[in-house]
């Protein structure tokens, strides 16, 4: 999924990843997917134009971040978009962005926390529990979101 | 620095960070800055158009990722762009991208390694030494790049 330039065969792995996720909508669609969105209508909550969302979802399927599953939607078949393993492995990128945002673009109305399920404590690392020192993936972490501080949201994987 | 939409006041810290770095050129300029580039001419090695580079550098200064320093360039004053603390704190984002790229977009011609200076071993985490379990920043990590596998590159900070 080339964006402006094609870095898919670059010798630098940062550039090869930028080729896939160096786009604001791709990152926000991923966030929604981790929060449980699967249907086109759910991703529209991002405030994204329908044609842009269609292109991004198709590109993310092509790039192997999402897989498209068909289900019976009544009059016609409908689609769900589910995180693949490669998509779920982008969680540290979102976590690194979340930690930077809380540190350098703080808001007074609440913080996002990345909570390691096993120990129940927030981690300050993108991919490791700060307390237990074990790697954490989508299966091990829940998000405490500023908009629902009372709840812990398990992540899709 | 708004890109397409303005997420700078979003309740989600991921969106607030995406507002700043959800752009392929911003991420690649950051990579070059960590590798030691400071001058406009050095960043041009990215293959970026001059007008696009000018806009990105100005935006990154405005966003507090880079600071512009003036030096005597002979006939006229010239500028260097140096990572700020906030810019250097984006290292985990680049590391998370590097680790994902090596895992899901591998190339046979060499791997990038993130080497913890203190122990000399590569880490598989974006922000923590996998072996020593200590947080690592630009001051603690060197990059082994596929293009120069014999060398360890200390990072700018």
C-alpha cells in the first residue's frame, strides 16, 4: 500500500513499515479495530469520508493488517474487518504513540492507561510490562480510556 | 501541525500523537535526525522534494520535535535542525516500526538491530532492553543498520 512514495523494498525496516502505516487514518482505523470495531459503519465513527474509509480498509486488507470476513446481513452479504496477526503486532506502535501523547500533549480531562492484565498495573512501555518485565501483546493488555475511566477495555486480537 | 484533519485536542492520546507524526515524511525525517542529519541538504537524501521538506521541517519545529539553530555558513546564516527532548522521546515509535518491519516485511539483505549500549545486546522491545529490563532512550541505544552492518551508530539526542 504505497503512500505518495513507495518504500516497500527500502533497506530500512522503519521505511518499510512507514510504507504501510505512515498514514493517520490507517493508525486510527487500527485503534478502532483494537477497541472492537469490525464493521464499516463502526469505523465511520472516526469522522472519515466513506470513500477514504473504503480505500483505507481495502489497502489494509491488501497489506495483511485486516482480513475481510463475510457474514449474512439480511438482504445482502456484509463484511467484517478483523485484525490479522500482523495487524495485532502493530500494537506497540499505537502504545508508543499513546505514551508520547500523554507525555507531550497532555490533557487535563483524563489519561489513557495501558494496563497489564496479569498484574493489574499500568505499564509505561509500548510492549513490556514495566512491573513484571514480560512482553505484552493485545492478549495481555487492556486500555483504560479517558472517555470511560471506570472501565478496562480488553483488546481485540 | 494538522494533517488533513485536526486531532490536536482529541481525547485520545494516540490521535493527538497521530496529529503530529501521522505522516511518512515526518517519521523519516525523525529517523534521519536520529542518524545524525541536521542540515537541510542532509535531509534531502530522503528523496523528498525541497518544498515538501521545507514544510515538514517548519512544521516539526512548530510542533516542538526539532529546534532550529543558526550557524555561520559563509555568505549567509544557515540552519541546523536538532532533535528536542520531545523529538527524541519519539524513538520508541521508530523502534516499534523497525521491529514490525523486520518481522512482517523482512528482507534477506540484512537486519536492523537496536543494540543496548550497556550490555551490547540487541533488544526486541521498542523502549526497554530485553535482557537488562531497563528503559532505553536515545542515549542508551545504537543502531546496527543493514547498509553498514559492521558499524554501530550512536543516536543523536
